C-alpha cells in the first residue's frame, strides 16, 4: 500500500538524474526507509525522519572517504530504526 506521494521539483529531478548509479541507489534506499518508517498521516514523525535523513546524507557526502560515508549512512538508518521501530 503506498504511503503517500512526493512532489518532484525540476531541480531535484535534475539532481537525481546527475547521480551515479551507486549514489542513486543510496538515495533510493533512504526514500524507501522514509516510507517504511513514516506512519500514515503523522507529519511530525515524517519531518523528523526526513531531517535525519537529509542531515545524514549531507554529512556523508561532505567526507572524502567512501567507507566512512557508507558507515555514516548505515548508522543514521540504524538509529532511525531503533528510535521509530
């Protein structure tokens, strides 16, 4: 059952299309996580989860070490699962 819809802005679409397959896969993984963890109709939780994901993605992309970047993203996902699961 779909949890909702996302309005895709042209700038976001351009950015998504510019990603490598690996980076797109990571973004897709976190969009799926957002959908999985967000209760239907709970905007406060949705905003909290989205803020955590965006923060994690920004931090992970700021480091120049792919292994550390992946570790940051995994820890964000695990923390969200623990907090909301």
